[in-house]
C-alpha cells in the first residue's frame, strides 16, 4: 500500500490562491435565477443573497489568470438555505443558485485548462435542518431510521423553538452535528470526499475539523483522499498552532495560517490598527502592536512549528470571510495593505488573496467582509491591483521566493530585511514599516560576493555589494524592495 503520509503536494508550494465567497464574486446571466436578489453594490446583510454563481467565476477566469492566480479556494458551494452555504442540504449537489453540478463541471474544465486548481470547502462536522436524514427525523420522529446519524436527546425535536434537544454546533439549532461515531455516517462522509476528488477537484478545505474528535477519522480521510489523488490538498481551518494536526504527517497537509494573520495584523497595523475592529478575531487573543524584532522572530518561529514539508504548504492569508478585511483593520491605509501583501508574497507557504483585496475592497465584521466584488474598473484601486499583480509575477518568476530559505538578517527601527535563497538564487527583501524614509548600511554577510549587482524588482534601482554590505541604502516610507 502506498504511503501518502509526511509529504505534501509540490504544486501547493508554488501556488497563489484566491479565496472566493461564491455569492459575492460574479453574476452570470447563464444561470437561471428563481427571483430577486439584494442589489449587488448594496451593503451585505446576514441572510441576503446577491446572486453570484460559478458560471460568473468561469466567465472571469481571464481576470484571475491575468492577476497570476493558479489556485482557487471556494467557500461552500453545495445546496444550502444560507448565503454562505455552511448549512449543507445535499453534499452531492452544487446549489442551483450557483448553477448546479453542470456549472461546477464547466468551471473545473475551464480552470484546469488555465492551470488553475480548485479546492472546495468541506463542512463535515455539521449539516442543516434541510439535510435529508435530519429532515427525515423532523418529519417522522422516533420512527426515523436516521436517528443515529445525529445525537438526539428527546422528541419532538426543538429545531425551531426552544433549546435544541440534539447536539449542534455552538448550540445553533440550524446546524445539527453529524454523529461521526456512527460508521455509516463516517462512510457517507468519506464517500462524499472521494466522489468530488474523482470529479476533478484538487483538494478540500475542512471547516472546524477540530470539532470532530472521532479516533482515526482524519487519518482515514487522508487515506481516502490521497488514494483518489495523491496530489490533492487537504487544509484544515485550525486558527491555533497546529502541531497536533500536522506533525504526525497523517492528517492534513496544512492549516489556514491564522497565526501568520495575527502576526501580520499586529506588525503592519502597529499604531494604525483598528483595535476595536480586531477584537475577538477568529477567537484568538486580540492583536497587539508588534515591533520588527518580534515579527522577525515570530515569522521564523512559525516555519519551525512543523516539518518543512508542511510549513511550506501552509495556506497563508491576511484576511478571510470570517474576519474583518485587512484594509479595514489598517483603518483604510492602502500602503499598509500593499506592504503586507509584499511580505505575504515573498514568504514561504501558499499565499491566499481574499477576493477583492487587490482592488481595495474593505469591510468590517461579518457580513460586511463579504461585499459584492465590483466589476466597474473605475471603482478599483488600480495602483494597488497593479502592485499585487507585480509581486505575484515576481514570485512566479523566482523559485527561491517560493521554496527557498527564510533568513531575517536585519530587524531594527521598523525595517525588516530577509534572504530567500536556494541553490540557484539569493533574493534580498527589504520592508520599511515606518512613516519615514530610512537610510542604513545593510550587512549581507556571506550571502553575496563583493561586486555583486542587485536590481530592485519593484523599481529601476540598482545596488552593489561592497565590503559585504549595501552602503547608504535608502528605503522609502511604507515600502518594499525585492533585490535579485
């Protein structure tokens, strides 16, 4: 039997992800809609639908390809009675509002032709009141053969009024918890996981996987998925440090790296950070201003928490559907957002861009972090998009920025410099996170021979290594340099 443990897909280490909330990215007239929706450009509401769909994404693949994206992570797409679709009705049916299974087939084929991989959101801890086995219990009570699919403590079910008398996620009656101790339920989930891999998806992002504590469940999940496709990506939503999930090598390939997110919010936010907006972010400790020495230490430490094979497969992100947008956390400071993306795109792991960040989409807590993407280019921050696109292009062009070492060599007075190097290239990245231009002599140690000429990939500036340093280096305020 093939051993799929202790290794992660190489394509992930070279990927730039784009996270899409399906109801909010793009609307296609090719998907027949049943009725009216909220106005696309209006502020989102908790329960409202705006009508984005998968054919809309298919029609915008050229936009994503132009940006440099080669992987998409979708929030849930299966049939559901919620705009976020974490309340699953049918794990085998793409929501008709998104275009159904046919739209996913079209999107998969089109994306793969463009070299773009597709990762779907798997919500296997809980289902919904509309999930057929649970609905069967609602209709037939104690006589339902599906009772053991859940943990029911009384009848009739208090599904809509009163305190739920069955186990559910966060005591939310709309989210009955699946009984993964039941081997039939467990087999059902494994069959779903394999079915969609067989249909051509490239991996699973797993919602709240830490809530499933059934012994051996996630090890079996990995075996099922990797047997179907050894190159499939398995990434768990684990906001904390995740040694338990990664270091054994037999569960996930990665987690959504919210520990990276907190460090980035804390460092780049500094005195700019909207502390009130950041409170309670992902259930973690509130971000506090972090100086450059602490940031250099933490970003190095994060890479040492797990074996390198897994550290370099982490899904690194600045924001997501579950937290305020980074731009809003920075109190609207676009230069801070740009600088943070320069760091994200020159750091090991798979960078993930939350849809719309690149054009300056803002938004506070849910639901405001889930606005409709505007397709009126006059509403875009074009300079921001160009800067992020340029950084993605540079990442794709230089392998050391993807899989090379990460070596901070300078961290003082708000300026961070680090090397990314492999057997072919040595790249020097310099970030100035202060509001003032900084001048310094930057010692480069044994990284370069004297006389080496370096060009900033973000400008037309050139630099020479003399006496093992770059002398009189000027770094403008809130800016990045990528020297190669």
